[in-house]
C-alpha cells in the first residue's frame, strides 16, 4: 500500500455533513472532515508519491499541476464557505495523519474562534482600479514652442512630457486614495494587495488599486453603486469588482505542517 498523507484545505465551523456530499478535492480525492470541538478540518487522503515533500518541490514547478491543484483547492473552499464560516490554508499543506490535523484544531482553537467569528455573515469582494491612457494624456507644447529653435523645442517637449507623466501619476495616486477611502466606508475591513503586472492582469492601463474588502452580505449592492459613481466622475479610470468570494484575505491560516 502506498504511503499516504492528509491534504488540508481549511477549517470550517458548525459545518453540516451534507456540504461535503460527493465533493472532489485535489487529484480527484474525496473531501472529508477531521472534527474536534465544533471545528471541522477539510481534508483529503493523498498519495505521498505526488504530495510528499520531495514530490511537491518538483510538482510546484509544473504550471499545469499547480493550476489543477489550485483550482481543486479553491473549489473545495468556495463550496464549503457558502455553507459555513471557513478559514482556508495555503495550497499544498499536507500532514502526516488525522491525529496531527486534530492537534492543529486543539492548538489553534482560540485563533480559529476569533478568525471564523470575524467572517460570519460576511463575504469578500475584490476591487481593482486601472488608469487608462486617457488619464495620462500629454499636454501640447503651447504657443511658445512654435518660436523655439529645434534644439530648444526638443528640450521643451521632453520637459513637458516628464511633467505630464509626473502629473498623471500624482493624479492617479490621488484618485486611488479617494476610491479606497470611499469604498472602505461600506466595508468592515480591507486588505491592500500589490498591483498586478499588466501582463498577468490582462488589462490595458496601469493598475492603481488592488484591494479586498470584507462586507456584510447585504452590502454588496451599495459597494457596487459607490464604485459606479466614482467611475462616472473619474474619466480615464476603470473600476472592476469581483466576488463574492470566501474571505481568503481575512481568514487564511498559517498552518505549516
């Protein structure tokens, strides 16, 4: 019999067993729970030839394997989070057996109570804002430029271009601050993330804001309305909302095995 380990997706509180019915996890392994004191660790039994320490170092370098595993991990957390407060752990967290997972629940009981209590009745929404080319249009050289000699005209253009870029950056930074300040009024918590590389985001323009907001479930429409109002009075800025998501940004546990 192959050596096996226990893959951990996260921890839920007061979870109904029906939420896991026919739910597949990583590598197609069924999802089950290890329970203790009202908490349920979401786990699958996995083959250590694929999920052992040595194998993981290799597999995490494979984009195809990583994408499939991350998708399965997310699907489990997303499904369970819709049924009960859930704190996810990072991908590829593997323990040696159920007893070690049960120890985790006992050792982290106070933290779990605090973290999961924070997200009861709440969801996460992501907000990204982009400064489009229209927001950074360069001013013309002005009437004085027509009277300049060629060398002076070139230097004037370069100076104006630099001033234009600096002014556009300042203006976009101020707009990002205004967007965040306004949207934060509708959330109970927020978590700022680094801007994404345009090659990864797939969006034209510069990302000026990348924030996760924790909302009461009934506040999503007011957040969306506030974002629409902001976008309408900020030419050249595009605001994108995604969600609702499990509260990844506010509940993730460091559950090193």
